[in-house]
């Protein structure tokens, strides 16, 4: 026999190798289901901080008013819109500066009649309105439209059932006052994936870690400074 034939014969006598077991790609359980409702919520809020950016969009009812929202959030910056009272308002926060842009039908309701009268012809639906530093009413509006503010319950939180939402295992947190449910991922990062329940159609959290280059300050020619509010 030639040397090559002998080598082939020797290989044929070896026992076949068993394939290596495939490593599981499923995210590991993050342990939040064993925590209290308050601890789970705290972990969810921190997860949003850690992931840095995300999108929050959907519909809900507040003060008997149907509201639709769609916001892109990156750290303390955000850009998005909310449809309420038959009109649409846009919110933009960039590097500490806060801007509003809205339909004329909402100007009196949001800004107050005195501000509308003072701004006069400068006030148009195409202009971004820059809020004065320290304007608490504007600050409250923006705080309610970032993830941490939106997740703040109105009543006592209790743990609900475990289920699957957006293809991921979740645990529900139930708000005793609104009966709304917050769905927190129980694998991987404990991110909020959805808010739903009574008075809430669905608000989804998606695009975690996405880049939103459209969040930028508008040109100065498109900005009108709002007058500072007294008191």
C-alpha cells in the first residue's frame, strides 16, 4: 500500500466526533420578577438611562382627552409630537433648551392669552417657540413626555402576571389608580416594552440604543422666544 492509502485507512477507523452542543442565544433571566413592584420600576427607569436612547409612541387617555404621542428620546434630548384637543404640538429639547411648535388652535390653551397677545404676528404655526429659562409649566410638560416621567404611576403599584410582549417575556406592574399595566422585560435588560390597560390603547417602547441625528436645535430664523412668566 502507498503511504496515502494507509493514512486514509487509519482515519476511517477513528470514532466519529459528536457535534458540539449549540450555545443558547436566548437572553438570560434578569431576576426582576422576584423583586417588589417598586424595585422593578426603579430597575426599568435605570435601564432606560443605561440604554440612552429609545422611541416611545402610542395613544392614551388623560383627563378624558384622547392623546397620541410619538417621541424619540436620547438622554435629556427629545423630539416628538402629541395630538390632543383636535390639534398637534411638537416638542424639542436640545442641550437644555426647550422648544414648542403647535397648531394655532392650541396656542391660547398652551401659552395663555396674554402671551399670545404679546407675541402677536410673531406667533405662527411654523415657528419654534423657545421657552424662557426656569419656566416650570414647560418643564413639567417635557418631563411628562420622557420615559421616566411617563412611567411614574398615579397610584400604588402591584405585581401582575407574567406574559410575553413584543416577543419577550415580561412581568406586568399594575397601577391601582389608572388600572394601567406596565410591561417590563424579564430577560436581558429590564426595559419597559409597553404600557397598556384601561384608558390606554398602547404605548410601545422601541428602537433602544438608536441614533437620532434629527434631534438638533432649529435655525435661529425659525425661533421665537417666549416671554418669561411672572410668579
